[in-house]
C-alpha cells in the first residue's frame, strides 16, 4: 500500500511536470507571441485608420463638389451650347484681347470641353480665369497655361463640364 | 504494502503512514495545480488568438475600404479630384502662392497647371543670378503647398533659364 502510494505520488508529480513542460510552457510562449502580433496589428491600426479617414473625407468632399458641378451644368438642352453660353458670358466685358473659344462635345460624364485663349494684363487674365471657374459655372479645369503675351500675359485654358456625376 | 494480524487471526491491511498520505496529497495537489495552469495557459492562448483575429479583421476591413476608395478614384480617371481641385486650387490662388515664393531676382516666364489627382506645375523660371534661382528652388521645396519638386534643364551661364516641375497642394488638402 505504501509503495503503491509512493509510486502513484511519483507518477502524479511526473505527470504534473510533463503537463507543465509539454502544455503550459509552450502555451505561454504561443500566448506571448500572439500578444506581440496583436500589438503589431494594433500599432499599424491608427495609421491605417487615419489614411482611411483622410480618403473618406476626400471622397466626401469630391462627391459634394462633383454634385454641385453636375447640378450646375446638367439640364435640358445641348451641353455644348450651355457651356459655350457660360464661357461667353464670362468673357463678355472682360478687358482682354484676342479671345478665342472652341467648344466640342464630350463623352459622358463629360458634357462638353472648351478651349479658351486670351491676352491681357496680368491681373485681368488672372481675374478672367477666376471668373471662368467661379462656383456655379460648373466648369472643371484640365489644363491652364500662362506665358508672356503681347498685352502682358497670354492664357490657354482647357476645361470641361459634366452632364452627370462620374 | 505491509500487513499485520489482529486478534481474529486474519491478516490486517496497514493504513498509509502520515508521510505517505501527505506525499500523495501533495502530489495530487501539484498535479491539479499543473492541470489548472495548463488550462489557464490554453485559455490565454485562445483569448490572444481571438484578439489577434479581431485586430486582423479590423485592419483587413480598413484596407479593403481604402482599396475600394483608391480604385474608385482610378475608375473615374481623377475626374472627381479635378472637380475638387478646380474649387480648392483655382489658378489665381496657385499663382499667388507661387508669387510669394519668388525672390526679387527671379521671374516666372511661364506657368503650366495640369489638373488631375493633384495640380501638376510646370514653371519656366528666369533668374538674374544662379544664387537667386537656388533660393527659389529652396523656397519651393520648403513650402508646405509644394511637393515633388523636380528641377529640369537649366542654363547657368549668366542669366539662369530653367524649367521646374512640382505638385501644388491646396490649403486644407486631405490627400497626401
């Protein structure tokens, strides 16, 4: 009885040792490694969420601006005619010379594309560009070139209107 | 196991001694403790794995949403970005910001603005002295409104004539 009790006790202690070495210690190591991986994953989270938030704000701002532009330029009638009318209205009364204008049809969501050239004094040309793209005209810039001209500054501008939201 | 005889003459089973009973009880306790510790360690692993899974799911979800937003702007070929930049960075504002960076001995002979996912600038620069041109480049690179400054060909024989490419970032721009 005494011998078997001691053998049993020894077996129990051996089992406890094996359990510790074979299960508890490796599990502690795995838990520590996993926690480190959790830490790494969480460390990259703020940067990722900041990038995502910036992209979402940008997309929301673009959506808002695009909706406003599409609302300003969409409507009944030929988009080429509407765009031409809008640009002509901006050119009228502007103290610039050599104004040239070419409007062509665009492929949706682009309604029409316009090329504008003009010469004038530095301040007048910049005022004209600002007037062409002022809120409400629905004009979207593609390319603008400013270089010395006969009257001071020469402008070449390519822009387009939208018929629908892209 | 020791055996004795009682008055009936039958063999008598001897009980565990105090020490053996204590040893057995301690061994049982150690085994139980070890089992408990193993269980705790396993459950700690499970908890850590589920936290890792959650963190990875969260990151993956954010990455998916980011990819979706980036591919959206790719599909639109930058149309929405042009719309926003026309509002946020009209040529008079860009020119005014550039003019603030031009030193006295430097003039801009031409300015090209291409609206896309950013406003790409192409500047034709004339400087009376090479040092003035270098100062202009320094101001461009240090400006928070300008990035990706790329000086092109330059003629430094007396008056400097050079072209510079850069990207304009409007105030309050959200995208890097």
